[in-house]
């Protein structure tokens, strides 16, 4: 009796993850947030596969070719574990987007500092033996920005000079320090705090008007700091006036403004008035001589009167014939 052996081979096929099986969905990238505020980086994806793990790293370059630093790792078995040397507290959240196969993955930086910004944060989704899927999100620090880049203010002596510092940022000004400097010498002019401006330089008492208001010229939230120097003199010019702003989130802004004098040139009318004044002075002097000769005879009076005539009219081209006629 013969026996025949039947070999049965069972192949287990594990498909690779393709773009149709896994798709990244649109999300905010880059993310712009202020420093020291809670930041949420969000990755959204759609898949029919089971995710085994997520690895998060960050680096200056988007392709993660160098200087990459581990951030944390999530697995189904152990959950999320941040890297022990990361610079801020982290939180990891996975949520299902209701009614779809989409998921939302959030990496939350609870109290980020300066070194956490300007980096690309990469999320690597791992499906076991399949090719992992990567997507990077850049975190950019949103910082206050000056609206007007001009650094010079011009005024005439005796006028009021307006020094304006204007910026855009989501947070308001808590404190303002105004000073002036010339070469290595710096003088504190005054400071504003809690709605009151205090003069620290006695020479500016009753000469400074401080105003803080919303800047209506900007479409974004912004503030304008205006310091008006009343009746400026030559002692106010050629200084650099420094505005240092402390904002409510701890950010600081500093900007210099130079105050230059505008010279007022003499107009043609002023020069003419000066010439007329000189002519009138000489005429009056000759009239005074006439008054001294009032007691002399008539002939002398007529002679002096004739001498003064050219000062009131344009001299004739014929020369001083009138004097010759009198002598004759």
C-alpha cells in the first residue's frame, strides 16, 4: 500500500502601506506662535492600517539630515514617552475625527522657550514592517515688529517734536522707558507704568506729553507710543531718543530715534526788509542834520534839503546837477 505526501504551503501576505492606504491631510504649516505660550502642533492623517508607533524628532533643516534631536515616542503598548532631555513639557494626544477614518495627532509644547522655535518637528508613523510615513511641521516664533522703520525726527527750534514708536503684536505694552543719549552719555528722561508717566529728568518737567493708544493705521493689533517734546530748543537736538517697551508676555522692544534740527532759511522778503531798514536809518540821520540847521539862513536849508533828495528816489544819470544849480 503506497502513501503519497501532500505538502500545503500557506503564504501570509502583509501589504506595504501605500498612498491610498495612508494619506496625510491638510494641516497648519508653518505654525507661528508667540514665545512662552502653549503651542499645539497637529498632524492629520487617514488610514485603514493599524499604527504601531509614532516617533517625533526635530531639526533645523526640513530633511532632518543633520543636528536632529529626539523629542519623544508613542507606542500602543506604553503610550507617549518624551525624551528626558527635551527643553519643555510635552503632551501627546490622538483623536478620531468623528464620522471618518481620519485621526488627529497633537504634540503640545506646554511652555516653550526660545530654543524650541525655528525648528522642523517631524512625525514618523510606523506600521511595523511597512515603510514609515513622515511629515514635518515648522514652528516659527511670532515676535513684535516695528511698523515704521524710520529712525529720524525733524523739527524747527520753538516747535513741538513728536517721537513715535509703533509696533504690531498680539500683546499690549506694560511699561515704557524713555531716555536720550549722546555718544557715551545716557540720561533717563522718564517712564510710563500703570497709566502714569513719570519724569526723571527735571529739565523736561512740563515739557513732555505721553500718549499710548491703539494704532488705527495697522490692520493687525498694534499700539502707538507717542512722546511730544514741547517748544524744543537747541539743547534738545542731535540727541538719540531711546524707547524701550516691555510687553505683557515678557517680550521687549527697543528703538532709537534721532532728533534733527531743521534750519529756517531767510526768505527774499526778509532780505528786502533788512535793506529798507538800513536805507531808512541813513535817511533819518540826514533829517536829523536838517533839524540842526533850522536856525541858519534859508540858503543852507535849501542846500541840505536837496542833498537828502537822492535817498528818496533813484539818482539821475546826469549826476549832481542840482548842487551846481544851487551854487550858481
